């Protein structure tokens, strides 16, 4: 019961906390973001303390909202800063209709405000992403540090500074418009993208895939894309990319919990509803003349979704990676491009391409660098080199299924 309760509370935290924090931040004011987070966290702690003994309530989300509302009322009475407007704030809390089931609740606008608040231009770009992952997505400091390839103390300090900057600037929770909206939207989409990536291939732990994070990222992407003020071609491109990637999730791990590479996946397990969503939003992303990195990544995913494994248009995909690398010249993109290059020109040229970027800092602790090198060296017949590359990959953080896959490949080349 306790394990199931923790799992349920964790799910609700991922899916409801941002909406509650957004609602309370609107009530308290943006300067009191930390207080809103504290009230919501207290509600979650009470659930963990009470539900194992009293049982999970019939409407757990509604229970959490009610406890958070009561906690907010206590905070209003306790905090002297609210004294002059305590009655008005209490009335605002009372007006919010709590959800009575697991369907979408009326706090979506507050959640959208929270995401855009965390991406306010008063904050530097790295702080916007970190604060959004913490406040709007429920990431721990450890998860943020992995997602951003940063040290935990640096992330913790960044979060403290970001909240102080928002408080000192006395920013508004109003949704931005015009040029301000465009500037913040880039950060919002990056946050959602990072959230999905952490779920699609968890950096550590027993599970390769964290479905809760993937589902939450896709939900947030659709929330932005469907918003009358935030909808944009890039937002639809991101929904397309996430839908294509999410469609593959049922086939990424076999019944024994082993990682299954894309070319070996059972495509009958792919979610056709999500594949259709991917193509629909890719079409909607074609409006306008600007091509974002999400457009190109979604287009690459569409090529994989639209062709059988033995007819994958690798030359087309390689051309798309060339465009993507021109827009985003990152070592990770270069590594992914090298995989496509190996399918067109062979493992030798691909290894040459990897050699040009393998010493870049973002790849320093990236297990996929060694994994890709190991596979290409094995294709060349260099079993000793492949074994060394797989051992290098195993020295870096990765999930349990990924580690088992690498160990199996290491045994194959050493045998």
C-alpha cells in the first residue's frame, strides 16, 4: 500500500503540482512563488502521511486541491504581508472550483501563466530553464543537473537567484504578448523538450522510460500549441516530434525489460494514434517561413515513422541532419548525424565525423558516445576497439536497461 501510495502521489505531483502552484502564485502574487510551492509541497507530504493509513480518497486530485486551499488560507492569515488584502485573497481562493475527477481542470490558464513566468526575460536563459523544470515540471535538483549537464550545487544556486530576481523585479503574472511572448516561447519549448528527453531515456535508474514525464511533456506541448496566444509553428513542430517519439515507447523495451533499438522494434506496438497526431501537427507546423530545430527533428522522426526499417531514406535523413547541425551546431546533434552518415557512407566516415567532436564538453559524460563508437568499430571488425568503447560507455551514467544492453554488446565483441 505504501509503495502504491508513493507512486500515486508522485504521479499527481507531476501532473497536478504545476497547476496548483500556478493557481496559488496568481492568488499570492509572483513575488510569493516560493510560498505557493511550499503550500503545494505540504499538501503532498500530508498525502504521503495520511493515505497509507486512511486509504486513498475517491478523488485524490480534489483532496490535494482542498488541502492546498486550506494551507493557502493558513498562509494568508500567518503572513503579515497579506494582512491588508487577506479577505480579498480568501475570496479568490473560494471562487476556484476544485476538480471532481481526473479530467482537465479549470486551472490550465494558471499553469500556462506559471510556465511563462518562469521564462520571464528578467532571468538569464539557463535560469529560466532550471526554474521551469523545478516549478512547472516538478524536477528535483538532481534531475535538473542531469538534464542540463550541470553540477547540482550550481543548479541549486541558480534556482535561489532566479526566485530572488523575480521577487525583486516585482514581475506580473499576465501572459506576455508580442515580442515578449516570442522571446519567452523559445524557453518554454526548450523546457518541454528537456522534460520529454528525461522521460524518453532516463539518465539513471531501473527504467529506461519514464512514462509520466513523457506524458506530461506532451500534455504541456499541446497546452502551449493549442493556446490562442502561444500557438506557433514551432510549438506544433514540438508536439509533432514528441508524438512521434512517444508512439515508439511501447516497443522500446521488450518483455524482459531489455532495450530494443529502433531498427529492431516491433512496429505493430507503435501507437498509431500518436503517429497520426505527429503527422497532423507536422502539417500545422508548416505555416510561416521560419524552420526551427523542432521542425527538422520532427521531420526526421516522420521519415522513420513513414518507412519500413529496410527502406529508411537515410540520405534524406542525413540531409536533414546537415540542416539541423547548421541551426544547432551541438556535439550531440553531430553524434546523431554520424549515425545517419554511417548508414549512407559506412562506419569509417562516421567515426571520422565523431573524432571531430568527441572531446567537446557536452559529450564528456555522455554514454551514447562510447555506445555509438563501439557499434561502428564492431562493424569495421575492430573488436578490441569496440570493447574499449563499450567499457567507456559503461563508465558513464545510464539507465538499467541501457547498461544491460551495453554489457551484452561488450560480451559479444569480447567473445
